[in-house]
C-alpha cells in the first residue's frame, strides 16, 4: 500500500512525531485531498495540550488545508479529482439535529472539526466529509488560501454579519494573526477602521493594511479614545485577552457591539450598567461553513486581502508550531507539502 508522511501527536502534551501511514481511502460521502499547504492555527493547541473534550490520540492536527482532490468515495457528486479545494475548522455536520434542520450547520450539535474529530492537514493526504470542502479560486495559491480558511473566514464572516454599515467606525482590537486580516477586510468593506494594539511598533503596519487610525492602548485609554471619535459601532476583538476585551467595552457607541473572535477561557468583566444605558451588546462569532469559506476567498481576491505568512516544510512542524504558539510569527505559519 502507498504511504504518506504525517506529523502526529500520540498524547496530550506530547511532541510531534513524524510517521509513515498508509494513504487513506475515501469512503462513501468522503473526499481524499492531496495536501499542498496547511496553516498552523492557535486552536491547534487544543490537540497539542489535550484541551478539547473527547479528543482521541494519536491525532494529526490541522484545519487550514489547501490542496487538490485525489479521489472521491461513492455518493460524492459535487466534487471531482483534480479540483482545487480547502477545508477549515468546520469539518462536517450531522444534517439531522435542530441546527442542521434549520440550515445553521456551523452550530451543529454534532459538528465535526478537522484535525480534532478526525485527522487533519499536518499530513500529505487527508480524508474529509464532502460537506466540509470549499472550492479555492485560481487567483489564490495554496499557501495564500490556507490561513484564509480559518483566520480569514473568522474575521470576514464576523464583520459582514456585524450590522456595521460603510462609514461606521469599526475598531479592530489586536494586530496579530486574526487582527491583521480583520483590518484589511474592515477597510475593504468601507468601514472607518481603527486599529487598537499595545505599543507603537505596529502602527505603520496597521495603517498600511488599511486602518484610518491607530490607538496605542498603552499610551491612552482605548475606550476614552474611541468615545472622543464618537464611539465604535463594532469592536472586533481578535486578541485572546479577556482583560483587553473588557477594557474597550466603554468605547462602544449607542447600539454598539463587541464582537469576539479571539478565543480565551478567561471571563470578561462587564457591568449591566455599561450595556443597558447605551443598548450595547457583547457577542461571539464562530468561523463559518464551507460556503462561507468560498465567500471569504472570493472577497479576498476582489479586495486583494492576503495574510502575512511564514512557511515551513511539513517535517519542521514542531518548530513551526513553536514559532506560532510563542507569538513570534508575523503573522500566520503555513506548512508546505509541494
């Protein structure tokens, strides 16, 4: 049987292991993808540290996959060998729970997650359910497309569903892996985009990405600074810091919304008074379905939005992961198998 290289984790807290595995065969309703690039996401720490309920080992992480279909199983009619496709966080749904019956697949009660529920893209091949697959436009390379299938869709989908209109003040809290994409999308959507981050070292980058203004949260009170500008219709919180999120709530305008996409287990501190008097709200947004991924990729082509990327070969997954988890990467890390 032909084999492939994969980087697996055998236990929670363990090290990445390079292993040879048989190339899997797609079963009914499944697609086999030859992986060309796979982004490393902060959420891969769930697998590395065993922090996701029900996780089974050994497991191959990776949910920012771009490649080409090698073969398809029975009952697959929407996809054909040779097509360029990708897979993001949403790795499949059950079709029969209450959310699925309403067509809200991203909140499926039995949602599968690529690289967590089943083996992901830190490998030369991956098998996924056909409903997890998104088409990649020719204008995007696999390396460019990979991080847009998680970091991209997470920020783009949140912003387009935020309720903000062109001309509204939209602040992006954090200029990192998510934030540097959020700034680009917000600017391209016509929002008056304000970047919020600690220190002044990211100011030039934020402005180059499309932000109209930059607020150094160490040099001034970010909530007060936003109110001096009339208040934000939306604050997209991308940095995984509950303290930072809590600090900007008072910067929201009337009917303003703090929209969280940076995941952290820490609680946010907010008083009812902060919300009630100006009808403010706090909410989160998950990534999206493969159809949302296709919308993200198409808009990225139209707006020339791209992630800033560092690439590593598959066999250097351990070093690449460490680069990401230590926050040294600028800004997304992608494994290549080409």
